[in-house]
């Protein structure tokens, strides 16, 4: 997913789903600024400690749902969401630059058998 964003050092990126911070580190390597949202507080704090220890200074963290994005710092050149959505999230589209790119899985949740 990260490769498909076609990042450069001028990009401001919004990441929905920090997780362990693995992808966040890649984003921070190839973009100017990364704004990352994680809804699980413990996971966010762990990733933040890890990434700060690695020396990343261009990442801002937020603990929240993420589905509404982070309008305070919009617009973003790139938006990436690790979780899927049932519909195209207008809230995120509104925070995307006109020539920006967003990657998110859209579709119905599959039932597991």
C-alpha cells in the first residue's frame, strides 16, 4: 500500500491505523510529515515510544477513531487507511488535496466461515 502512494519528501500524509508503527516508519522516511491516528491507546503509545526511540521527528500522533480524519492539519497530499470502510468516507475526501491520493479498502465486510 505504501508504494502505491507514490510519496515524495514534500507530501503531508494522514495514516488511519498506526498499529505497531511499522508502516508509519516507512511513511516518515519518504514523506515530509505524517499524521497518524490509532484508536487503541496502548497500541498508539507503544508505537509512539518505538518511533521516537528510532529518531523520527516528523510524526504527529492522535488516539481516536480515525474515520473522521484529522481536519486540524488538512489538507493532506496522501491518505492511507489500513482498515476498510463500507462506503467512501466523505470526511476523509474533504481532507484530501485536489491532486491528492487516498488508499482505502471499500466494500462489504465478508463473513468468516
